[in-house]
């Protein structure tokens, strides 16, 4: 039972263009959502998060959008850079007293010069 | 150190062998998590410590998996009688506190291969 789904295993984008990574979830108890970036042989690093009381959060080139009714969130990267090439994981947590994360399977982003 | 340190980075174990994976969290971090990441998958929660107390071990796949954090700092994940399906990257993460306002910092992981 995959509670967090990233249906696109990979995405290729040209440098300077927008990258849009999508994530869907099924558990209505999730109230906090995060995006992590992972390079090979490294642990995931936190990118950006959003609480369920918001529908948008922006940090520099990164913006996360949350559509609670559709149980869908997306990460926009504008403009995309070659250094953004990595695997991006969507994660979610419910208010259980501590931040137990449920991850998606990841989307590999390739940004070409 | 400045980050979460995990050792060894790579471990090859023969099926049936016991292994111990170590995690050194960031100094002062109260919360410590273990995740298992199989090839092509996202990390999956194994267990959670708040200081030395193991508050959630619901993700441990079997009773062959055991984790401890006796002094509230370093943690060890032990897998007894390893099997091929245990092959994965084991990630440790720590944070200042349990709530969502505290971000996780992940270590680089231990890649376990059971042959």
C-alpha cells in the first residue's frame, strides 16, 4: 500500500526551463509534506516543506504547491540548473507526536546544459 | 562532527551472519531515526528514538532486527541471521526535537549486501 506516490520515475529538462515534479498521497491524516534531494552515495538532503494549512511555499528557485482536495503536491524548480540533477523524494508525515516520514519512490531529474 | 556519521559505509555479509551498523548523530540531537532504502525505492521507516527511549519500532521488518541507543547518543542497528532481502541502504537521521519544526539531517547510509 503505497501511501505516497511519485508516478514519474524520471524527468529531463533543459537548463533554464522549469522542472515540475509531482507527488500524490492517499492518507488524509498527512498534514506536513517535504521534498528531499538525493545525490548518489549521499543521504537525502532537505529542500523545502509545506504544512497542510498552506497551499504554497517558496524558497528561492524552489516552490512547493499543495492541493489538499486532490491530495496532490508538486515541486517547481525555476530556473533549472545542471546541479539540480538528482533524485527527488516527496515525503509526508501525520501528527503522531514525532516526524515519522513516509517517502515516495523518487523521481530522477536530469537537467541538461 | 558537523553531520550524521554512519559506519561502515559498505558491508558485505554472508547469509546467516549477524551485522551491526553504527550511527553517530549530530551532538545534542534528541531524536534519532533509522530508515531502510531498498534499490529503486524510497526510504522506509524502521524505528525512532527520543534520547535513549525507543518510542516506535513499528517499521522493523522482523524480530531479527534490533536497535539500541543506550546513552541517548550513538545508535546501533543490529540484524541477526541476515537474509538476501535485507540487502539495502540503511539510513540514520537525527533532529533537535520530535516536531515538524525540526528538520532531519540524514547520514550517507550503510549499504548492506547479503550474499
